[in-house]
């Protein structure tokens, strides 16, 4: 039996169809990555928001805030998507659950906006910090940035001796039938 996630913030039924079918993977990936981040964030309690494994490391709460604010910046400034004002991004009462809910609330309206964009829009070059990049490149940089911080938080969970949820497949804490993790040369050689 495949893995069934305990919580799915954005179900497949909420993902619109892309006007350019070649770009459907963008919508599917963005919804999936948002689900993964929300799943990880839901593992933290409010008293964990100040946790940091080292004085020079970012706290859990700071990572949540950075994710919410920087995603707004990527979509608004770099991609040119309509976004709420920066001062409307963070939840008024900043709790772990409120941050996870806000992540999803902000992601949902981005999906129909992205769905209506044609190939030419994705290929248009835009300013990205001090360089010029295509919107497609900027979007995928956002996905990688998000995955980086999600991974950072899963390490924090492990350091806190907490269960690490499955995101791309099984973890030491979550197993499921049919999983075939590649930990051997034999597995890597399967066709």
C-alpha cells in the first residue's frame, strides 16, 4: 500500500489545469512542495519556535517567517505575480499552526495565477537580485530554496528527537509497502 499522508493541505482537486499543458508540472510541483513544507511545519509546537541547534543557526520561528516573507518576494517582485502587501504576510498571532495555515493560504491563489501563464511569460527574463533570469529559472530557484529550508527543519526535528515525516518517500520513522529506497549498488542498477 502506498504512503497516505496524514494531512494534505492542497489536494489534487484544488490544482488548476495549466493553460499551457507543458507547464502543468509547475502547478503540481508547487502544490506538492507546499504540502511537504506544511507537513514538516505541523511537527513543531509553539514552544519549539525559539529552538536553534547552534547560536549562529536560525531558529524554527525565524525559518517559518523567512519562508513566508521570501516566498512573497519571489512571487511578487521576481515573478511579477499579484501578492498581498508585505505587512499582511505573517499571521497576527504567530504560532506554529498559524504559520503552516498561512503558508497554504498564500499558496492557493498563486496556483490559478500560474495556471493562466503561457510559455512566453515563463521564458521572459526578469531582474533577480543583481542578475537577469527567466521566470522559469526563478520559479525553480524558489522550489530549491524551499526544499533547503524544509530539509533544515527536518534536521532540527531529528536533533529534537522527534519523528521526521515522509516527504518524498519513507523515513526512519515512516515506512510503507512498495517503497524501494536506493541504498545499494544493486538498487541503483535497476531498470
